[in-house]
C-alpha cells in the first residue's frame, strides 16, 4: 500500500539538476581542498631513492618466484 501524498505536486519545491545542487553542503570547500591536495600529490615525482628501492623489491620478487620453478626442473 502506498502512502498518500500530503502536498500536491505543484506545492512541492522543484528539484534542481545535479549540476546546480551542492550535494556536500558546507563540506564542499573541504572536499575541494582534499581533491586539490590529492591531485598535487599525484603530480609529484617519485624520489630516486624510493624508485630504486621499488626496483630492488620487484627484482627480489621475480627471483623468488623463479627459484621454485628452477628447483623443480633440477629434481
């Protein structure tokens, strides 16, 4: 069963399109600043030392996964 409408359609406030409605209300400024900060972080270069450490980690992972296959071939 549906609930009867208390107001006629014409008396209700019209809905605005999503482009004009501020869905975050007073938090929109905070959200904008967080997005700006996130975008700035993504645009930064990875430091050389960190990049070298990631490369070493990838090499260690590759050699670790290659060793079990090599030991099985020897048996």
